[in-house]
């Protein structure tokens, strides 16, 4: 079943024409529990990984919450699949020339001062993979809510506008109209009209805290947003405009909730409470180096 985000209840660009230059397109992946194969676009599913290429592992130091210590793992921990997306399922996302498959993995252990997972980005030509290496079973003892359950995806392209990334001077111009909209309609710009929540490609990061855009170590330019992996697909406010039509429940159909089944957290993630991992890339440097940031509530 495909997923469709409802049409916004107001015309954002008519109410706030100043936002038009900041419009971006993103691809909401709409993961839902399922049994994807290695040939499918997926969240948390098996990857189309070449048999001749070793599976990536993490050899960085890990923080152990149970022991309150930091140390290097023995043996090295295999990375876990986060997202695999074919170019056909990612309209508007600029793939490197000669590739048609994006794969993102990470080590779900806590790393560094801010206890973040460590993502890796791989771009491939799917026709050149040949024999496939089986995706390893996640190692015993991994923090289970730091990597997704296997999900099929239902990609949908949507328009976004910035909230936390809105320039201060423009926010000062629009604040009065944002407040008036809230008073008149109950719609909060940041929750209901700006960035799409959930797991998505492109657009604006779904920040939980203040924005932190990494710079490329090679050329010094600010990186572009590639992927947001959020704990939830929506929250207690944003569901009103971002919950897909197909997942909306009738009154009391889901025990008083407004959505069906696992739509709120289909991948069973909990990244530092309600946090997210944001993956970035430099599109100026030929090798497309990647960066990341992690925040939580």
C-alpha cells in the first residue's frame, strides 16, 4: 500500500511567500514492518552487498552503559543496515554518476562525548553487485532500539520549509503571522507546516535540538542533508498534518489513538529518547565524503 501525506490545510506559500526561496523537496520513506529482500528498498532490511566485499565492522571505542566504561570491542562489531534505497524510489535525490543504490549502515553502540552511532554511506551500481554476501545477524548484546527492525518502504516526495533552519531575520518578519495562524487555526508552523518528520531523504534535517551543519574536512564547504533517521514518524502534534491518509484510524478504532498499527514507530527505534541521526554529504568533492550529527530530547 502506498502512503500519501494529506494536503496541507492552508496554502503555505500564499500565507508566507517569503518562504518560497527556501522550499525543498524530500522523500518520506514511510517504513512499515515487513520482510524486504536484499533487492528491495528498505529500512533495516538485508542489503545488496557484494560477496567479494568484506562486511564493514566498527573498531572504534564504545561506551558501555552497564559498566559506565569506554573501551575498544573485541572482536570488531559488524555494522547494522539502516537504509537501502534505489534511485527509482528517491525522486529528486542526486545520486553520484554511475550509481543507482544508496546504502547506509551504522554501529549502534554509543561513541564519543555525545554518545552517537557511527554511520557509513555507500553508493553502488546495483547491476555490478553479482553474488550477494548474506547480511549478518546483529551481534548479541547490541542496544536493540538503536537499529531498525526490517521494514518495507513506501516512498513519497513532499515539499518542506525550514523551521529551526529559518534565518533569524526572516523569522522576526514572519513571527507575528505565525502567531496569528496558530490563534486562528490551531496550526503551529514548526509542527504542522514546515519539515516532514520521520525517516526521510533530502529536504531539511528533522532536528530535535538546534541545527548543527557539519563542514567538509576536504573543501571546507557546508555539507548537504542526505538522510534523517528519527525515533518516531510523528509526535503528538505533527500527526495532525503529517500522518498519511492510509494510516488514519476512525474514532477509537485504535484504542483512542488517531493512527493505525505501528505507524508511530514502525522501525522500533528509540535514539536517545526521541532523538535522531542526521547524515550529510559534500557534493562538491568527487568522493562525496559523509558527515553526521546526533541529537536527542
